[in-house]
C-alpha cells in the first residue's frame, strides 16, 4: 500500500525520487520521506501529503546522486513524522523504506531492545533498520547484512536500503506479495519503484523482482540474487504504456480524466481482438482448443471491491454467452473457506493493480488445489499477471485515481469478450449470434462517448441538491444490481456519504424502513427483462416519499414521469448496458464529492493497491 522509489545516477536524485513519489501517492498519503547519500546520509520527512515533504525540501534541499523515498499508508504507528520512512539507525549510517508488514516485529523488537538497540518510532519497519545495523556491526558488508536481516522477517515486504558506508548502491528485495518491486534500467543510471508510473518518464525497460529476489543497484549495473545469495539472470521487459497517460493533463482530477477516457479505453480493449466480419474473438494470452474449452465445468471469479462487482456482472455474461457455471467470491473470504476446486475449474482473478494481497492469496489457493488460473489484470507484469496460466491484459492504461473507474468498464468489456470467446470455442455461439454480438461491441465506445457529452445529464443540479444528504440507496436488479453496488461504493469512497447498494426486490424485506423524504434512492431502471419489476419498486419508493433518481434508457418517458430526476444512457445490447449505466453513477459520485469539498483522488483512509490483508 506504500510506494517506494529509488534512483542512482548522475542527476539530482531527490528531485527524481520526489517526482516518482508523486506518481505513487495513490498508494498512500499519510506521510512521506526521502534519504540521500552524498558523503553523509541525509533524510527529510513530513507528515501528511507529499506536498508537505516538497515544501520541506524547498526549505532544506537534499543534494546527491543516490536516493530512496517512500510514501506511507500507515499500518503500525500513527501517521506522524516520527513514524514516516525512511528509518535510520542510531548512528545514521543506513536508511530503510518498506512496503508491507513485519509480522514478527514484536518479537524482533523485544530481542533487539534487549541487545541494546533504541527504537524511536512505533513502526514495524524500524526493526529492519536495527537488524541490518546489528549485522553491519558484526563486520558484514551492506548486501550480506541486508540478506541476513531479510531472512528473519515474517510476512510480505518490498524493502530498499542505502548506506553511507557503501554510497554507490541501493539494496532492494521482494519478499512475498507486498506489492511490486520494479527495477528500471537506464543509461548510466538505474531506478527502483513499486509501480511503473513512478519511473515511466525515465525508462521503459524494466525488470520485475519475484518473491525472495534481491537486486543491488548501482549507476553502472544491476545485479540480481536469490535471497540465499545465488546470482540470478533476469529478463528485461519493455513497457508499452505511454508516459502521457500517467499525467492529469487538462483535467482537475485523475478520476475525472479516467472517467472521460472510457470511450478510448473501451476501444483499446476491443482493438485487435474481434474480427468484425465473422464476429470471432481472439484473446492473445488465452488460447484454448474447443476440447479444452468444453472441459471447463466451472469458473470461480475471485476479486475485491470494484473488481468483485465487475465479476458479478461477468457472471451474467459468461453464463449467458458461454453456458458455463460461474460463481463470484470476495477474495478475502474465498482464501479462508477451503473452497472445493479441481482441474475442471478455472479460478479467474480480476484485479486492476495485480497486487491485491487477498486476490493473490486466492489465486495461490486455486493453484494449490489444481484449478486453472486465469486473470484479468491492468498492471502488466504485476504478480497476478505473472502467476496466471492465461491472462487477459486490460488496455485501460495506468489508473491513478484511488476510485476505480476506467478499469471497471475495461473489465466488463474484457468479460464480455471472454464470454464470446468461450461461447465460440464451446460451440454455444453460432456465426449469426457472434456477428450480432461483435456489432454490438463495435458500437460501445461511441455509446460511452455519448454518455459523456457535456450537458447529456445534469450532475451539477443533483450534486447541489443532495450533497448534504448523509445516506443514499442504490437499487438495481439482475445485471444492474452489481452496478448499484458499484454506484454506492463510488459515492461512499470519495464523498464519505453512507450509501448502500441493494437488489431492488429485496428492498421490501428491510431497507424500505429507511426511506423518507430525505433519502435519495438511485433506481437503475434500464429497459431489460426486469424493467416492469423495477417500475413496481420505484412506486414503492415513491409511496414512502423517497427521492427517486432514476437511471433510464434515453427516451423512456414512463419511468421519467415517475421520477424526481433522471440520469439517462443510450440503449445498448442488454449484456453491455452495465458498461454505460455505471458512467452516470461515477459522475454523480464525482460531482457530489466536489460539492462536499472532498479530496477526490486521495480519499481518506484508502489506498489504490491493497497489498496487506
Ligand atoms: C475501487 O474504487 C476501490 N478503490 C477498490 O475497491 C478496488 O477495486 C479493490 O481494492 C480491488 O483492487 P484491485 O482491482 O487492484 O485488485
């Protein structure tokens, strides 16, 4: 959940690291810090957002050509400067940054205290500093001292270490799934980062560290080792992301930019995967023979948060298009419930970041029990991508806003493509139906674009009228139920309004008690097979004087006449309608949060990549 950046070369290291941290601030913003080695070890840290560290650096700049930095999402210890990374030893020889949790830190801390080490923070990370310090004092060089310290840690970590006694190098390690460690390769300079956007302005050549792998990074070279000291040869990957896609441009917020990018990201998702004359789908990293496709008896989708809601929509798509049983599990539950899996089951992980700890653990559980492992992933090269037997790489580009938007619609599009592909391979979809589905898909980017046209829906009026409400209800049925969940999640994440998504038919079994004339109820009532049922539920809300905000298909005067307000979307293929219906809900949440003065891109307490349990 924290972000790490490192640089060694001939340029001003602290500015490069600071700029890199800005691109990782979505991972945590409780405090930040940078350490440079320039003859001496110097550290600047500041509580709160990165701008505070930036101001501190303006008052007291850091010189030098080697630096590590960190932006924190607090786990152990309050988000105050004393607990900010980097953490130095008592003699201020080494500095350490960590992403992850040292699960055995209490025992290690007690032991180190007994041995005479004095702790100055409440963090688990500080034990790593003291452990390395202990081994340096025993005469080890930095790399060996780090190796001995790393081997004592329980849990999952990404760690970087510098020392003024060996001022030319950064030592880094990945232990388990605490988020990525990416080494960026330059010309007489090298980089280290938790995620690609941090170094994308400087290099597109990267090496990913796997579990229990270390790198020793100097300006001239990078050496890779296993934790036991064995040298390693690692493959270099070329990143295809465009550096421009990781900046805000003319938009006020990343979330806003990412909402408006959806026509383009949906287009990129479809591009090259569909033959529009035959309707045949081709997925580049998932090729199955018809026999293999027919042998699949069950698909178990595992994911968290927004990705899990995408999975719930995916269940409808896959069952309809490929006639295969699908279940959807929250990864945090799945991993602990001893699920029944076998080699005829596919565990399909959905994850934007490819780093979510619960999702990765569920994938491991699937692997252990002999299931096939597929994933839909946005972060190319991430752990989820690398451990999958088959993968659909989202083409959404980097998503920086903490509230996921374009990755959700890209996932829905990918799930539709997967449904078509499996349906074709399993002999469920014939030529005519394939052609119709492909044609429907071809229109999708344009329809998403229409939904986003200025003035198409009046979000300002709604946000102005209802931003003071403390509760919202979102109702939907069928495919629109997960969209109700996602609409509610978006609103609560960025505006801090309590919002609940509910299957509309269940409202009368309890939540109806909440409805009064102060309760906005967003009713997703697109024209599908449960449209009439949804109208009845709107009547039930109206009868209790609830404020009805109906999300309808353009031109639906019947529901419009019953609603206090409408949000409209163009008409699309029923299975693709959720891709459109979520867009007005994203914008409703966005504008409401702006009216409430909330920090849209960095909502309180959240982090983009949830790499801890
Ligand atoms: C979405 O707005 C959230 N911030 C969150 O629910 C997110 O979708 C979840 O943490 C899963 O992340 P992943 O897709 O990167 O695995």
